[in-house]
C-alpha cells in the first residue's frame, strides 16, 4: 500500500469483544477495536471466533450516544470514474454498529433519545452526497495538490480541514494514530457535496470532464437555521466548486498541459444576519450592526486570500427591500476593510435579468472581465508540474447561495472551459463550448445536477432556475417547477428543518452526546395554540368545503354558515402568523441557536461550549 493510500476493502469480523478489520491487500494489516473499552490497536490481538463477517469499503467514523460508541462503516460504494488515474466513489450503503451489547442500564428517556439520534445520523448519511477516494486527495483542488507533490504524509493528514467532512467522526482513529502505530490505512477522508465525472469528445479530442463540489463542515446546516458569518470567519453554505478537464490520450510533448482546473467558491453574505423561521413565506432579514463584524470579516477574507489569492466578490442580492439592507451591509464592510485584493461587484440579479432576460448576465461578466483575464486557471503537464496558476477566485453569493449563484457560476465555468479546451486543441481559437452542441448539452446537465445536489443539502429541494442551466433559456415549464420547489421549501424549512439542523450538528460534532446528562430532545409544552389552532383550522376548512358540496335549506343560512367558518379560518391564520415561532420546527440540540455574532464551530455538549 502506498503511504498516501487507504485500504480499499476490508473484512470486518464482529465478535462479542472486538471489531476486527483485516485489509484485503497483500500486507493483511489489521485494526482491532475493543468493544468494552473503545481502545484501538494496530495488528493487536483479537478473538479469532466471530459472530458475523462483513465486507466493508471504509470506516466512516465513530459516534458516541447514550448507549456508548457506535461504529459507522461503508457497506456499499458506487464507482463514478477516474480523476488523474485515481478512482472516485460515492457512498451508497452504510451500517451503524453499537459497541455495547446492553450491558449498561439506560433510562427510557435515554433509549428514546438514542433512537432519535440514530434516525438523525441515518438522515444525514442517507443524503447520497458523500464521496471518497482511496488514493486521490478529494478534499484538495488540483492546484493545491500540485504544490504538495513532494509531501509524503498520508491522505488524511494532507486533507483540507474545511472539507474533511467526517473528521469529527474519525477523531478516535486520528487520536490513536502515531508514527509507531500508524492507522492511516484505515482513516478515510470523505467529502460532502457533489462529484460528477464524464468522458467527453469534441472534434475527435477525447477528455474527461469532472465537476467536484466540496461543502465545508464548519457552520454547516439548513437554510434558515444557518445564515451569515460567525466570529471565526466561517460562513454558512460554503462550497468550493472545482471544474476539471483531462486529455485522455498521451501528448507527444510532456511539457504541454494535459490537465486543467477552474475553482470557484460560494458562501453566505459574510455579515451577522439571520432570518427567524416563523411560518411566514419569507422571514424578515435581520442584519446585526456590531463592531465585532470587521474582525470576523477580516478572518474570512484572510483565509480566502491565503488559499485562493485575490478575491472577486460577486453579490447577487436585490438592491431593494430587506435584501437591499443585507447587500448594503456587505458593501459597507467591504469599504471599511479597504482591502485592495478584493474586487467587489453588486449585481442585482432579479432586476438586471427581469422578464427572463438572462442574457444580461453577460453584463456582469463584462464588468469583471479585467479581473477574470488576470485570474487565469490551473494547468498541469503530464508529470504533474504546474504550468499555469489560477491567481484569484470568484466568490459568489445570493441570499441562499443556491439558485442565482449556480446560474452565474455555470456561466463563469463555461467561459474558463472554453479557454482550456482551446489550449487542449479540442476547440479552435474562434470556437466556444456552445459550438460543441453534443458536449454543451452534457455540460449543462452536469451543472444542473450539481445545482440540485447542493440545494437539496441546504434547502431540502432541488435548485430553482435550472431550466436556464440545462437549456440556456428561461421556460414556462421551468417557472412552474420553481413554484413547486418554492412551496416544498416553505413546508420543509418551516416544519422539518429544525430536526435536519440537529442531524448536521450531531454528525459534524457541533453537538456531542454526554451520556447521563439531561435530555435535549424532550420538548416542553408549546401551549394551547400549538395544540388547538392547526386542528381547528383544518376542521374549519373541511366544514367550509363541505358547506359548498352539501345542499342548504336557504341562501341566508348558507351565507351565515360560510361566514362563520370563514371567520374561524381568518382568526386561526392571523393568530398562527402572529405567533409563528410556536408552530415551526426548531433545533433542539443547540439552544438557543447561535446564528448572529457567535461562533458555531466549537463543540457543544448539552448547551455548554468547549473548544476543539
């Protein structure tokens, strides 16, 4: 096994005392986890007899619940293709195995909590958006990898901490690893996001086309429960998207580029702001004006510049209404910082592209054309040497960093790919990606699928406006699909996302279960409104509809009947809207939800913060 590789398949022997992983590779390296103590040993002694044997494809990690530690293993994988001759996989199946076997008496409330914790973990792992490679550094962009070419450390030690999504779950293995007992062959970095790899052909030139999205594990969560920036400079819904192209056939000149990359980032507006979910269709945006913002803002862009170079910040929010106040706050803090490495552009997407004039996105591209010309892209030769360097990154945001953001990112990506494919010889100097009709259709589908994956993780529905991404134009059918997604988002964001936020907090380590502590999941009484009004509203609606369907003795009695139940409906709707927070699904593990001005990526145990 290479010093940078992870074992690609393992026999797991489950005995009453141990979990024993045996590598199927030639060295037959074993990892033993002792179920009673949780100790982890490389090539340690174990019980030869076992109750069950599994073929697993990696260790996702270990999570502690009230009943003790639980082991999470990958039981099914899907090969997506190759990047730089390294196979990339999607997690398609998993299994959660408890360490203990009922030897600790649990109170009923602890058992109930564990059932909910397990359901949360299953909900996150069931997203179908986790990806890994045993030999390719999937957490790092091609450019960053080229600068680490001589680094012989194992895969997990070279992983980008932001995108090592299962790092919290892998903590026990990481802590047990040492130069004398190197567990690197069993520590598998996994990203959350999207990976698509597709063979392509333009004008007889064969190449691999790939799109990789890496979601940050910091300030991770759901749409209305995770907004803005924290005190450590992390922003919500932060995603790095890398577009890759690799020429399939060998080149005669080894110094010519044969691999290309273009990287973009997205992330929530980097100010302190929130939207308190309250059954309203669009909760009011609240921007906190505080002297602490400048420090957090500096941290965010200092990290961006250290990793990516100069920043082309593209803000797509509206210039009017509550979005306008949010955009103004962003504009003001950029001016206050006065960083010459930041080029800031506020492009009111909805206003500029009104009446389905999506061709006007070209105005945005033209406004940042000088910066894009200087930016360039990454190019590597056959020996992995850096031929060309991407010197800056476009950091795009709208309110959710989903729909408008993805449209603009796909346009920028197409522009960069045109330049790269010209250099590869697949396009002439006058041709663009749009001229390659067959490939253009594939390009659009890949970017639309990428948009859906990122949107589902944050908002719970596929992305909107993907009809433009898929077809190059806005359609009536697409607008109707967006209406459906809008309604679905409303329901999920109001009545389901509190539990989803809890699930992300549990998996990423923002919340850690402390056995024996008070239950965070036992809800108090929400009051008479929660117990009564939804049922009263449903009853009144049924009676109102029934009144129109059933015969009435007179028109006057029909009118009185209708007015009576209409009055009940109006009262219920008014009172529910007025006291909306009583009806929505709020997070329970981290209370109160620290969305403005507070760091989120420290660990929380039963409401108490402790540092990593």
